[in-house]
C-alpha cells in the first residue's frame, strides 16, 4: 500500500508548521541545561538535585509507552493544542515550586506534558512526509529538534544577568508555546483538510494486535534496536565526555559539542536531499564504522587539534546515521504505523538517556575508568552494524 502523502511535496505549509511546533517543544526542554545549578541556588540539598534533574526524562520514559498506543492522527492535533497550554503552565510554575515535594510534582507533570506534546506532534508531522522523501524529511525534523540546543543556552546566558533567577528564563521560553498555539490556530483548517484527504486506514487508531505484529517484524525490530544502540553511544558521549576530557587534559568539551553540533546540522541541511537518492544501508555501515574509530580514539589522549577534528567527525557521522535510520524505519513501516514507530525511536532515546547515567555511574563507582565507557560505546555501535547487516538489501533504498 502506498501512502497518499507520496504524491505531495515535502515542503508543505503543514509540514513546516508542525516542525516549528516541535522546535518550540524542544526549546522548552533545552533551557534546562542550567537546572542542576538552579537547584543549588534555591537551596535544594545536593543529594536531591540529580534525582530532580532526571525526574522529567524518567517520567517521559515510563509515560511514553502508555501514551503511544492511545495516540493516532485523528486526536493528535487536539492533544498538541492542549499540551501547549499545559506546557505554559509548567514553565511558569518553576517560579513558585521551590520545595522538594512541589518540584517532584512539577517535574513529573512537565515530563508528562512533554511526552504528550512531542508524541502527538510527531504522529502528525510524519503524515506530511512523502515516502520517497523520507530521508530529507527526517533530516529536516531532526534539525527542528536541534536548533533550540544551539540557540537557547547562549541566549539564556545573555539575558540571565538582567533577571532574578533561572526560573524567570524557564517562564520566558513559554513565549514559544504561545507562538505555536497561534500558528496551530492559523493552520487548523488546512491541517484538517489535508488529513481529511488521507486514506481512512491512516487515520484510525492501530489495534494492540497490529502494534504487537508490527514490533515483531524483523526489519522494524532490528532498526529500533539499532537506533537504541546508537543512542546509547550518543548518550555516553553526552554524559561522560567532560569527565574524560578533564582527566586527559585535552580540549574544551564545550567547544567539542559546539563543533559537533555545527557539523551535525550542516550535514543534515546540506546533504538531506541526497539521502533519498542513495542506497542507505551501505552508507549507514560506513558511517557507523568511522564513528566506531572516532569513539575508540577519544580515550587515547588526543592532541587538541585532533580532539576538535574528532568532534567534527563525530557530528558528521551522527548527522548521517540518525536521519538514515529514521528514514529506513519509516520506509519499512506500514503506513498506519509510521507515526507509532517514529515515536518509538523517541522512546529509545528516553531509554538511552535514562539508562546510560546509571550504567556508566555504576562502572565508575566500581573503579572502572572513563575510557572504558567510550570503548563500551564503540561496542554498542559494533553490535548495531552487525544488526543492520542482517537486513535485506531491498531495505536500503527508500
């Protein structure tokens, strides 16, 4: 069965609007880079700070599995709209929630709202991606999630001296939710018309039997596990590169992430259209192979020049790997389940960012070196390459 979206261009007004809504959602999360510091500033005891920081993604981890079977294209627009209002309430509540019990409730609420918003928005946006433009579509979608992380932290630092605390910054980002509400109100009729033109099979809620059968399909399962392994490696770099860099007395980790993020965005912006004109599996295997090499070199005390070169290479590889994996999953998924499977990739990210700090922290607590974690990350990718090598060559072309 061919999805009706295949006959439409990628750059529809509806697709762009939903990408902007997703950017607004991630803008609300990216501002919490300073949350651990803020908790100390308001007098939260040290032993509670890590728990409160991790509580929002932990809530997302557990709640996404409950939300996904219930969400479908017909109810997604209403869920997005309601979630944006709830997100505004969550953002402003940080100014009054200054005790441990109130912050626990707020962090769980915030995580639940973020899950509802992103899951519903993703269920909608994949309906506007033509099957033959899946590589470019997911590159654009990934850029939409990354832009806030490149803009919001430096912008927050610039305005913070003029405010009383970070809580006012957390409240201020609610302006993006307000703009998203106005944008959705403007496109509501167009979105409804577009969705109304889809095959009814694409609009209904998948049954639990279909979901179980879908997850039992070898290509779907292999790709989801591969994406999980990739995020496990990515989360290892995110959480532990600073400690490794300080231990080795090599380059500045902030510059590393800045260089890698710039490379990641650049490759997705400049090469996105080519992702749909190439055989994806061979490129994936090569990019993962190079990334394994880069991760293995990081613990070997590289000189600063090589350290930043590895940053650029890391960003380029991740900029290729994740959009291609998402595009492949989109291609092999039955059209009614594309939204669900795309949301499952976000769930794998939740799992990785929930597990890696505990796994890595346990290894370090038992005397393991930080370098071992990066060899372990390379091992995750070796397993990922092995898994995607089991896919039939026919799955390599969108």
